[in-house]
C-alpha cells in the first residue's frame, strides 16, 4: 500500500502513543509546546484525518469519519497533561543526600566541593551542609582534641546535637525542592549507629535517597599535605603550629578508636555507597543505580588531587573570524608564537619546581580547521624565538606556509613533536544554525532582532536554522571533556571557540549556569586554571602586545 496517510492527534502525549511520520511540507510545531493550527482540525475540534492521495475509498472513509465527528457527544474525554523531563531529570527517588564518611583530613571537603561544582554545572540544584562549619558558627570554634573524646559526655552530646541539626537542615532543604536535587552532608559519619540514624531519618521522607561516600586515605604524602591544610582552619587560628598539629593528631586518634568502615552487610546489603581510596587510586561502588547516582559514581572514578594546570585559549585570529576558514592573520600567527614561547617557559619552570607529571603537557582541541592551524602554527613557534615582534609581523607570511592537518591524534604527525595533542568535535564551537558564518559583532549590527531574542534567554536561545545549539546544549556535550580534564594528571591546553571556552571556564570557577553566556573570555588571552582544595585559582594573561582583538 503506497498511500501516505498521516494522522494528526491532538494532545500533549501524542508522541508517546504513536510513532507516525509527520506530514511533509514545512516544520510542524512541537506537540509538547504548541497547539496545532485550526486548519488541521475538524469542525468539532476533534482530531482531523489528513489524506495525502486521491484514493476514492480513502476519501469516502474520511467523509464518513468527518460526519461522525460533527455529531454531538455526551461527554468529552479529557487528556491528562504529561510532564517531559530532561536526561537525568526523572527519578523515582528524585532527591539524593550524599553523606560523607571518613576520618578527619581524608579529603572529604575537597571531594564535596568537586561534586558541587560538577553537579551545579550539569544543571542540578546542589548544596553543601558542613557539620564542622555549623559547630564553629555555634561558637565552638577552636575546640581542642578533648572535645572529640567519647569520655567527655557533655561534648559528645553537643557533637551529636550539631550533627543532627546539620542533617535536619539538609533534609529540610531537600524537602523544599520540586525536582531532582542533591544535598551533601559533610561530616565524619564514622559509626554504623550514625549511618543507621541517617537512613532512618531519610525513610521518613518519601523520595530522599541516602548515598554514602567514604574517603579512605593511607598515602603518607597525601596525608601530610592534608594535615598542613587543616592547620589553616578556624580551630587552629593563631595557635602555635607545633601545638596545633599535636592537638589535631590527637583528634584523629580519637576518631580512629571508634571508626567503623562501611561494610557490604550494612542495612542487609542494601546500603548504597561509594568508597574512594587515596582519591582516585581505587573506587568501589555498591548498590548504585539510577542516572544521577551512576553519574556521581562515574565522576568520582575519574577525579584526583594531583596538582596540574589547565589552560584555555580561543583559536588565533583568522581572516574570517575562524567561522569557516583557517587562514590566520599576521596578528594571529604572532599570537601562536607567543603562546609557544610562554608554554615552553612554563613547562621548564614547572619541572624545576618538581611538579612531576603535572609538568607534562597535552593539547585538546576541536576539529575545526582553524583549531588545527592554530595548533600547527603554535607547535612550530620555536622558529620565532628571539625574533622581534615588528620584524616577525612583516615576514610571517613567508615564514609559516599553511598546510592542513587531518590527524585525530597529532603525536604521529611529522615535525609536530613538541606537544602531544588530541582533537574531538565535542570542542567545536556552538552551532549557530543559519548564522554560523557570521561573527557576533555582525549579528548585533545587522540582525538586531535576532540578537535581542538571544539576550532575552541567552542560556537556552538557539539561533534560527537546522542544527542550532544553545549554551545548555553545549554544556551537555562537554561532559565527556570535563571527565577527561578531571582524569588527566598532565597539564592540558584546550584550544576552542568562545562558547566552549565560556562553558569550561564556568565549570572550573563554579559559575552559575545562567552566567555562562556572558562570561568574559578574551581572544589572544591564555586563561590558567589551577584546581585546588579551596577552589580554583584563575589567572588570565594576554599574549597580544596590542591587547585582545574584538570578538
């Protein structure tokens, strides 16, 4: 039967019930967002049958059905509205309470900050509830090791009270949320009794799932660094360093005496937990299911705390702003040379400082021709060492002949051995549909109505045209890149375009999602990011003597 019949059904759940092909001839409105035009509906307002052929039998059937729809009916069936969720937005247990477990100075707070950054950037509401901070806010800052001794009954009662208050704050916040969200309960939670109390309290609130994350560390070098960091908190402010360390070590011993690591047998084997050994050396997941919890487990399987640096740069200035071609301007080629010299000097300084694997460098870039050209020009920048900038600008076209590079991994490309590199389309610029070959400045001047619409909702706005993306779409496709950057122990240079640079910058700095489209990331500027236990250090260096070129 070669007849082409399309049935247009009214109602917000039509796509879920039928997988019929849409009628050709223009783009139909989305069944979830727009009502169907009146011309496609019958006189009685019921779904109409559109015939796309000249078959008399089909026309007779259509006439018969149309007559039936015009007859009065006793009742009108009401269609319930369907809610559509984004990926990971639906869960039977939509609210998750991540409960940290571990001795002091095991990196728990560092892990919570990393989780908060990742989940917030992914679009999930998340908040940290730290028992230690609450204790200090209630006037118990500077508590000595005796305060944490179980033989001190008054202190033990006070500690239990603070922990319970912190847990209640987390549960109250979760109860106020209407969608998938995460509360992070940052406390030691080192006994089975405490963990049982958390599970029991969560069971009293439907839809709250406790997930325990235990951080175990026996690496002497890591512990030593963690102990030094602890000396800087409010409990030891203004205290003699030797006395402070001795007091803290006594506190750790007190916790060790009552520490009970999580076992598979807890809660009859039903306890959901993730164990991290030495933050990245080994990860154990138990009874973890569901999109969000699985994503958290996968993320924690790739993190580490080794010092390294991440540099973000947009491609060098091109003749057409890099929107379609790869021909660099003289100014762009000069930037590549400066970038090469800067990276070589930085690598030497990092090696001299003993940063080990972090002193090695890897380049990640998109597959756009201008990305390859920028990398190739930079990698050959050694020829520029010692050349005066004004002289170089006059001779650059003869020094660096252009050639295309098609390698997906540039380790194997001839004469490009200085920096190993990988390319992926995930780092390509945000697709702007019909405006892909037009610079942002031209859009503002020549298409003010499009720019005005973009400014009204910059995070979710998509330019007209097939394949167009929003900033929220770019965030979604950059998640594998975030995992790669977290996994790498080498320092990484990322060469990309403006929107991608903004999204990556926003992740490491913890910027709210709604701020991503307007973050300031200049051209010919190298942004250095150093993730650490107290946030991410940021330093921007312009390597263009005339300042950043216009976007």
